[in-house]
């Protein structure tokens, strides 16, 4: 069955342009072009819609109001904003209901790639039990506000450390946890880091981006659960996996761009478990396995539009040999980081003989000498040392 895509914009010329642009996809997708929110809602009454792409500034009912309704009517639908200039208030409101943003003007390659990614998401949930679990959640999590604002600032023409610091500091929980992590023994800086801007200058923009996403997602202040000890353990574990993955990536032969994916993928390996904790009331009767959690994590990251390398690394981080990736990739690094840290739980000695480590897979893509080097990096990272 063809996937259904709905475009909404009150400017007919924009819709006509999209119609011409996507003419070649008519056999693959059922595409509806709506001039108003009212028209779009009529489609939703009749059709199962996979993706909605809406302008934000429209009369009578704007894009934010429309997507709020869609979130209630059809929570499985991926909600994407197609927007040019919008005021600050609308931007902040839209972040709560929008999974991804596409900036106007956009070309065919960009918009078709976003749609392809969105409609492929259900195929990542091969387990019916996982589909049932996520289906019970009224609204799937949206990308955290502070992270979305930060990425917009990074991509702007006048990006500055000062502006990044202001964005992070607006969220007290995120900024506090960010500085706590930066000043922890994991980094071992000789001097205390006092601000987000200072953290960016020391760690680099990419690492701070990853830490902001991690802290905004995993902050205990945003999760409605009484299981604080479990959340704290999960938080610490995922942080360790991400930071070790970054260190292993630095001594690997991965291209620089792929090295950058390792840290955030490692940090997000526990996202599925976090979601089930946050929605424990809705999901309490469902039995779940580590594989279920990995599927949930990768689905949500894909919904947020994170790179495929990140999504695949999280999806297969426990069983990489089941993936289709047979060469050195971020998945390789993330699996090694996850397994090495996981193997130390319960006081076990850190080593390459761990049952959790898929040594056959690793030796098929990484030289044994490099694995020994990774092990030494892990031992140094996990050995307690005095920090600030």
C-alpha cells in the first residue's frame, strides 16, 4: 500500500511548486496538497496519514494549532514543519509538536530524503510487541526544545558562543547538568568550567551539542517517575558509553564525520528504556527486552531526523552481527563501548573475553591490535582518578 503524505500551505504557488517537484513520486506515494488546516483535517478523517508537512504561518488555524490536533487524532503520523520566517513565540510553540523542520525554500532532493526517512521508520520496528508498546503512548517524544534551538543557532549565519550559552542557560536543568558533566572526572580538566560558552570553547561545538541533547533528554527533572535510582544509573551508564565511544572513535580509522556520530549514538542507547520509565503508567503491563528498548530508541531517533549512522548504531549496538554493516562503522565503536562498560557491571574484570562483546563481528572489521588499543583506552577511561 502506498504511503500517504499531506502538504499544507495557504500559498497556492508553494503547493503548485511542490506538486511539480514531486510529480515523479506519484506512483510511490499518495500525496494531498491542502490550502488550509481545515482541508488537511478532512483528509485525516478519511485516510491513514504517514507524514504531514505543514507551513506554520496560516490564517484561521496556524500550523502549530493544526499539528496539536494531528498529534491527538493521529499520534503515529510524523509531523514536519515547512517554514520560512516565523516569530520566536511560534518557534517555541512548534517545537513541542514538530518532529522535524524543513526550511523554505527547499529542493526536491532535500524534501524527498526527509519523507523517505520518515516513511521508513515503521520498518525499524520489526517486533510487534514494540509496536504495541509505542502505540499505547498518546504522543511520542519530540526533540527537546533547547537542543532544537541550539541546532538552529549553529546553522545560522551569525552563530556565536555567546548565543549558544544563552540558549543553554535558559534551561536551568540542562545547563546545570551540562556543567556538572563537563566538570566531572570523565573530562579531568585542571580548571573549573563556569559557563556553557566556556564549555563550547574547550570541548568544541559538536561535543557540547551531544551533551546538550543527552542532558535535555536524560535529565531527571523532566521525567515523571519515582524510580530515581534506576534513572540515575541509566543516566550514568549511557553517559559513560557515549564518552568512551568518543574516545575509541578518536583512535579508530573512521572518517571525522562518522567519529562525531559515535558519542551521541552511545549516549542514546538507553533512550528506549528511558521512554518506558517516563510512560510507565501506560506501559506497565508490557514485558520488554533489551532488544525492544534498542528498537524503540532507534525509532525515536529516526523520527527526530538524526543521521542514519546514529540510528543504526543504536538499533544494533547489542547485536551488531545482525545488522547489514560489515565494515568499520560508528556501530562498531558503539558496540565496543557498550559491551566493555556493560561487562564491568557486577565487578567483572574489563577485557575482550566478555560474553557481551561480539568478538567475531569485531575481529571481522577491526584488527586485533586495534582492539587491544581500544581495550587500553577503556581501562584508562574507567580507572578511577582524582577529578575536579
